[in-house]
C-alpha cells in the first residue's frame, strides 16, 4: 500500500508527487494519457513552439524596413511540427526522469475508485489495482459553456 496515490500527471499531480516523495512518502502517480498535462501536451508549450516559427517567418517578411532583403523564403511545415513534437517529448522525458529519480511509481491508464483507499487503473483493458492511505485527485479541469 502506498502512502499517497495521485490521479493526474499534470503540473499539480507531478509536483505534488515529487514533494510527497521528498517528505519520505511512497507515491503512486496515475496518468491516463501523457505526463505533463494539458499545458505541455496540447496547450501552452505546443502553441508557443508554433508561434515562434510564425513570428520568425513574419520577421523575415518584414525585414525590408531594416534594409534587409529576404526574397523567396520558404518554410517546412513538417519540420516546424517535428520541432514542436521534439520539444514536447523532451519535456515528457524530463518529467519521467524526475518520477524515477524520486522513486515514484507511475501507472498509465484511466483511474476509477473501488473504495476510499483502492483505485482500479485500466490500461487498454489491463486492470491494475493501486492501494493508498491517501488519494489526491489532480485531474485538471475543462471549460464549461456558460
């Protein structure tokens, strides 16, 4: 039985897991998709990567006002997306490294409660039971229509 199980591998979940491990707790972290949460995998980081490429293209197009001529520029959408994906993967690996370094057990799959101390983790039909004295739900949020 773990001292703590955290459902959700985003910033709140993985930082909480690290802090708990540093305090001497045995920790399980359960994530249904990829470590890092929305910001890393779908939001802030990918958006900023794509925006940087767009900003560079715009700067080159506008360089004439500085007396610099850059005719016939081209860009590779494939390379732009490869760069974005590479950055995301590097950051995911960094989080996974921190989990390993802090002896945090990571379980991949969707969590559901069995009871107040037991969680079933479903990873493509393979069920694993995780037991913990304490459980934190750190699954983030999604926008609601008003």
